[in-house]
């Protein structure tokens, strides 16, 4: 049985009983809305955007690829190895009258990608993208879009990070960002094998998934420079002190693994991507595209992108409530803490990874002092006599 739904300005036929052979996830509409705006922003800077080729390599019902063809206007290939899914993709192409811009395929994704280069390659698997990374990195010419839903090994909640992604994550309070950066690190290394470099344009995590949108450039030198953006994070689980450092320091044994604040041993996460994971100018263009489009998850998408624009390029954050619990004080308002940090000469921002977190270049001991100060000041203000 099938029913019809609408995403953006696109009509989609979806199965009423979801199976792996015809998979449609309505929860991912938020991701697809951001994708449409991102692909539109990227293609707008191209001299002939209608000639750009895009592939949705693991398409399910084909909703993402059909939307790209219908709402952005690119030349789209929509592939799924499942024959029932392939038949449904053809129905959705016909439903939206985009036969001139969209072609359905019923092939193994890796075979199709290795055989054919595409300007934009989109990998949205059920679980880890790793089985498709090699073929995707070989095929892509300009823009790579990657989803991962196996967040437990990426974030360090379960084992498997080293086995699957070639990196050791740590299960910290900033696990969502750590998982995003571990995935970026894996993609960076895979692209490097083909003398390609990654430039993250928009990277985010929401609910159960991580999404990367990254420009790809060619050249061995650029690939080497991209690899140099990988590094490690040292984290002290005793006092919470943390810092990032490049791979070269690890190779030269220049990293102190004893915490300078409490003297306990620090643990190391990585290798992972420690440089900026988004490009503000691109994110502003995406924000503009989101604002002017008809989208089902517009408000949520705008919030993610807007917070990302203002977010500091620091590879970790501090959970405000966890910090206050350690200090044994009720949490003061996050805006008041951000203002106090900035007044003290530090940089500070919110983060899209968590509504209750703070990014700052202050060390944790400095952050704790400021949080205590803000709390004491709030107590004092509450006892001031009212002007009658």
C-alpha cells in the first residue's frame, strides 16, 4: 500500500508499511530541507548550474533526489539496489514530471559510483557510510554530502570507532561534536587517497544522525594541507580540562598526557578534524535559501544554520548543567554566562550541538570561576530592595 505526501514543493509516493527495500524516513525531512537549501546555495555560484550532475546513490523512495531535481533543477541520478525501490523512484519522477532532469538506476551504489564521476555525490545510508566512502570519494568532483546514523561508535558510546572509522572517540559531554569530527577525519583521509581535499561547508548533528556537506578540491598539495587539519583532543575525565592539538605534536611526542590542572592522566581522542567544520559565508547563503523557500521544517533548519553561523570554531563545548552540577550550584542563565565570559576577555558562543552548552576559549578552571561569579551576582541581585 502507498500514500502520497509533500516535502517542500515536491509530491512523493511513499509506502505505508516501511521496509528496508522501500525505505522512507519522515524524520529526515529536516536534513533534506537543509540539503535543498545547501545544494541551491552551492549551485548558484556555478556558471551553468543546470549542467551540474548529482547522484542520490542510496535513494530508497528517491525523495531526496527527486526534490533536488524538482526544487533546485540539477541533472539528477537516483539509485537504489532494491528493485521495488527502483520502481517507486520511477513513479516519483513521473509524478513530478521531471523525466528530463532525473534518471532512475537499479544498481549497486559502489559499482555505479566507481564507473561514473558526478559533480555532487550524496551518500545517505542506513547506518555507517564507510562501505561507500571509497567509491564516493573516487566519483565526486565538487561537493560531497555524507550522512551517518551509527552515532554510538562515532561518539564513543559503543566500541567500534577505531575499527570502523580509524579513530578513537571518547564518550564526553561533547560527544555529538566529537562524532562529527571523527567522521570528517575519516572522509578527509579517504579523499586524500585520490589527491582530493575537503573543505567543510556545513557540518551538523541532530537527533540520531550526523550530516556533512563539504566542497571537494583536486591536487596533491591541497590534499596534504587537508590532512594537516587532522589532530587529537586530550580530555581529563577527572576535572574536565580539554584541549586540541595537531597530529604533528603526537608524532613528535610533544603532548603532555598529565593534566596540568589536577595532575591526573588525560585520555586522547582521534585522529579527527580539528579545524573549522563550516564556512560562514556559505552558511549565510544557505540561511537565505531556507528563508525564501517553502519547507516543512523551515524553523528548525533556520535555527541550526543560524546557530552554526555564530558558533565558535572550537572543537569541543561545555555542558552548562553538568558544569553547574559539579559546582553544586543552580545553573545561571546561559546568556549571562556568555556576557561574563566576553567581559573577561574570552570568546564565547552557543552551539547547535546542544541547547544547554557553551563554547569558549576559556579553560575549564576559568570557566568555573566565571560561572560561580555569575551565580553569586544573580543571588545578590535577587536580594536588592525594590524601589517603591
